[in-house]
């Protein structure tokens, strides 16, 4: 029981930190996208910045998924598994969808909703 509580406390603290990192990447990502009209081409600097923010979000989600699976396996709690794994699956889906968006091809309007969906899933 003590190990379970320690693992869950560490996971909660870790998730809080990861959520802060995610927000730190999402806010400037969305600002960069929305500050340039959808009808105009992005500058190379904006393309690079967007790519970097998406990579940061992807890493955060991957790390979160790994740590969550690790905690679920360590604790062995069916309720934790029942609730945590579907959230991880949503996060992974968002990550994949973000990575598939080609912002140079005019699809950048898809990024903010995916980023916000990722943030909402992370806060669950």
C-alpha cells in the first residue's frame, strides 16, 4: 500500500510538471499559427518554430505515456489502468495527428484544436 501511494504521488507530481511543459509549448505554438493569416505562407522561422513546438509536445506526450504505463504496471491497480490507459491513448492519438499535419500545405488550422485536445487530455 505504501509503495502504491508513493508511485501515485510521484506520478501525480510528474503529470503536473508535464502539463506545465505542454502548456509552455502550446501557447506559443498557437500564437505563432494565429499571428499569420491562413492565406499567407509561413516564414521559414515560423515553420521552424511550429515544428519545434510540435516536437516538444510529441516528446512530452511520449514521456508521459511511458511514465503512466510504468506506474500502471508497478501499482497493478485495475482502476488506475481503467482510467489512465484511455487517456494515454487519446494523448498518443493527438501526438500522431499533430506530427502528421503539414503546416506548409495550408493545414496549419488543424494544429490549434489538436494542441488544445492534447492539453485537455493531459489535465484529466
